């Protein structure tokens, strides 16, 4: 058992003893109680020394653990809490505690659509009540990107359950290009989030390619228990290893993309890489840099590159360079007076 856990058992045991006002507690009594508690958890006899318990009492009295326990000695040998209502399990929250708990609750509530977190909803409610009771008007300082108005988020838990329980789905789905919604069977393997948008990943049938379906395009979801779920060991990390976003051109191999980044944007690109395969090749005298990516070219990558405008230049491969150049020329024409 770790030393930290041993110490926690000792503190809780001493606290329990000192809450018992129907008995007088000497140092030897506390040593015996702590030794018995450690034996119960560790299963071996290892009497606690007088020095250890004395140090525990000293630490519990101090601010170091945040207890500030009002432990006093009376009749020169008995220990008790001066405040009979005191316990280390009900110490007030500090301002730092409140801020940390506020942000933690806020972040956990981002996942309210998953039943995986249903068991902690009561705990979150009690934490919120405790925080409010301790200090109202506390404003959060951590803000995560989210879009609560995005359609389809209420399907998250249904899809999650279908994946872990290996159930075939009957989806009604309408892509952006389709005039009407279509209904089809779908074998879900994973859920993926990109740019505040959720996708369910899977196959329509055994030999069909892996596809990503946006949750905001799903009209309805039902289960089809009559059909067996595809037995497939889908590795989502390997599948998306060489792409940005969710679009995977499965017939393509990853290629080396060489980019020039101007001096103004170089620090941002170097500290927040465009992809985990990014490598810094060289730095020019003007502060601009050359970087390489080993990646499959897709829509999301092109969108990122176009977003940098004139700050990034695609040097290789030539087909990507031409495509980005053509898009930028067309964009420039939109602004011609």
C-alpha cells in the first residue's frame, strides 16, 4: 500500500476517534486504533509508532493538508476536537477548490448526452449545490468550443450503445447532396468528433467501404436485431492515422506534403502542428519555415491550407499545389472591383 494511502487511513482513523466524545483518547489509544485500521486494510501486523501518530496530529492541526483541525490536549494526556462538530470530511471549500470544481463540473457536463456519464449526474448535481452554497456568483474561466444547437446530438448515446453492444442500425439519413432521405442498414464501429461535429463510423455492408455519417444529417435511428453485426476488429486510430478530419480516401497512400509558412504564422504552426506527422525541415533568414506532412490529401486538409491564404504555400506535391493555387485565384477574382 502506498505511503499516501497509509497516511489517509491514519488521518481518517484519528478523525473517527476524536469524533467519539464518549471516550477519552490517549496517544496510546490512537496508536492502537490506527494500527488496527492498517491491519484491516493491509492484512499484516505493523504497529504504528508514537512518533508517526504525533506527526499525524501535528499535520492535521496545520494548514498543510487544509484540515486546520482544532485538536487540543486536556488533562495533559487526552486528545479531542475543541469543536465537537468538527470532522476532516466536512472542511469548507477554499476559493481555489471552488474554481477547480466549477471548471471540472462544466467540462464533465459537456458529455451529458452519453449514458456512460449518467451515473455521475447525481454527483455533479451535489457538487454544483455545494459550490453554490459555498460561494455564489462564481464565473467559469475555462470555455470549451461547443455547439449545443447542432442537430443530431441526441443520437449520441443511442449510437454509442449500438457500438458497444454490436447492434445493427436502421438509419434514415439525408446527405447534403441528396434531395430526399434514404433508409438503410448500418454497422457502426466508432464515434468521432471533428471541428465540433460528430460522426458515426462504420459500414453499410460487409464489402462496402468504411464511411463517416454526420449526426446532424441523421433523420432517425432504429435497431435491427434480426441481422448480425459485422465481426470486424476496426482500429479507428490506425484508420485516421494519416488524415486531418474524418474524410479518408481509402484508395490513396499517404504522401509527403511540403509547405512554406511565412514568418508571422510560423510560431503558430510550429507550436500547434497541422498534423501529428508534421516535421520542421528548415528556417529561412526571414523567419519563414519549411515543414513536411506525411498525409492523405483530403477536403479537410485543403480547407485548412486555404484558410491560411497567402501565409502558406504548397511546394509539393504539384497536383495539390495547382489545386490550391486555382482555388486562391478564383477567390481573388471574387474580390476584383
